[in-house]
């Protein structure tokens, strides 16, 4: 994986974490907030959800049933810490 790909993945993970905030959200809501069409579910999972879950930032409400329609996603404790870091960085940028 080249550096540009790593940067793009990190940017996507950051966007997902910022969109999620502190609540639990269904996939459709997250995709809409990210500006993704519902037809691009595979894109959402491969480019946003999988990298975030691999880093331990996001968890499923029902991990034993990943494809149920009622599935929601939320940030883990690590995800909440990461959200706080991102928020502080954003505030510092806006404050300068």
C-alpha cells in the first residue's frame, strides 16, 4: 500500500468518526451523512467501515448478526478518544 492510499484511508476514517460522533447510527444514516449513495454499500464497508473497525474505533450493536437491517454502529472507547483528538485539532485550526 502506497502513502497516498494510506492518507486516503486515514481521511475516510476521520470523516466517519466525525460523522458518527457519540451516538449509534444505522448504515443508511452514516452513508447519507458522508454523501455516499445507497448503491455504494460495498464502497462504504471497504473504504470507511473496515479500516475503522480494524483500528478498533467502531463496533456493531449486534456483532453476531452483521447484516440485520436494524444494525447500528457506534464508536468504541478508542473511537471516542480519537474523536476528541480530531475535535481538538479542528478547533485549533479554526482558532488560528
